[in-house]
C-alpha cells in the first residue's frame, strides 16, 4: 500500500473541483503538494489552507511554460494529471476553437507534463503517475466532440505507458470518474446519473493511489454500464441512426 507522508506530488489541475479536494486530502495525509493550474489566485487561496504546499501557476497548453515549471520544482515522488477542459458540443454545432482547446488541455497537456517527468522517473527507477481520464473516453457519446475524443486519447496513452514502463519501477494508473459536480458539469443540460461531489470523487482517487492497480472506474454501477456500452456491437449502438 502506498503511503503519502513525506512524499512530493505535482498536482496539475488543482485550482477547482476534484483537484482542489484532492490537494486537501493529500495534505492531510502528510504529502507535500505542488499546486498547478492557470488560476494563480485560486491556487494561492488553496495553498493558504494547506500545511505543506507550493504554488506553480501553469498553462499546460504552452510547452515552454511546462518545461520551466518542471525545472523549478525539483525532485518528485509522483505526478497527478487532472487538468481538464470541457464544453458540450455536437458535431452539428462544431466550434473548432473550443474543440482544439479541449484536446490541448485534456490530452496534449498531459504529453507535455509527462515528457518532463517520465524520463527522470525512469532514470531513478521509481515514480508514481496518476492520469485522470473519464468514463466518456470508453465510447463515442452524443455532444462530446473534443471532450470524448481527448479523454479516449488519454486512456490509450495510459494503457501504452503501462506496457512500456513495466519493470522500470514507475507506477502508472488510470482513474476514470463519471459525473462530478463542478463548474464544468454545470454546463450540462441533461440528467447526470450518480453525480458525485468533488470530495467524494477525490476520496476515490486517493484510494486508487494507495494501490498499484492500473485502472479504477467509478462510480459503480454507472461505470459498469459505460464499460458494457463499449462492448456492444455498432449495429445496436447506432440503430436507427
């Protein structure tokens, strides 16, 4: 079982929602937390409530900014990529700027951060990587242009890393939440089954981080339904379309 005391985690996407709640829980567990997100004011507010935290404002869409941030924070025990962008969007109402923004934050941003962290982890023979994906990454869903595809890419990235980093001492895990009550899901006009609070979701992520298991999907049974949907034949999923 993983213990967090006296370990340093870089939490990317810490200013709001589940990330903010997760920072608080890691701090309570005795970890040192490096807080990153675009909103420096919100990070400073959060940092003031924690015992051992550092603020490193960061826009993950800027490669040089990611490199400079990674160079400034020193040795790490783990990284948590939780940065996310979301706008509900149907293909009939395509907005390229928003779609590209979601892809850049949700997927390409992870590539930038991991590119600065993984080589050091491999060299040292240890490190802990947690990627926060989404159940929306398992199957194409309505009104998810940009978001669903970027999360599917993150799921694939995690699966590839799991293969490639086996035996290196680097732990890779993928956490796929369902709906979490945040400023992002407030954009949705449809019913969201088993909507979770950020605090409850953060507890599930922390529980996953205690173990070496690769994949954690939640909440059940909603996650089971989504995974089953991924295995249905196309003739059933797109019937009548």
